[in-house]
């Protein structure tokens, strides 16, 4: 599984409606409303890197109400479970 985070700045208006439209796109796992320089964060989870490009440049780009995006592609995931398993080898 490949993951990416898309930071989204909305044109002033209805951020909740924009979030719902983005959440309905195949490959978008979650959409969070956030404070700060960005209005929304969309988390993508797909099987292939090429699908990230399609979702961001074709699907999300078509959604009205977006001013700007910034996409961060994940290389590796670190979680509490991964860390616990790493320490298990010393038992």
C-alpha cells in the first residue's frame, strides 16, 4: 500500500462541503479539517504510485473550491507496532 498526504487550501466558502466532495474520491482514505496555513488534509492510500498522480492531478484538481494543494508522498511508515516488533528481536 502506498500513502500520500495532500495539503489543501480552500477558496473561502464551504470547507465542509469541499471536504465531503474530496472524501468521495476513490483512493482518498480520510479528509481532515485543520488549522493553520492549510484548510484540509486528504490522506490517500492506493496500491500504486501512479494512482497518486491520477488522484491529485485529475480527480482532486477537478473539485471546485480548491485554491492550492501540496502533495507529500510517503516512503516508509513508522508506527508503534513496528517499533515494538523491532525490540522483540532482543527478547
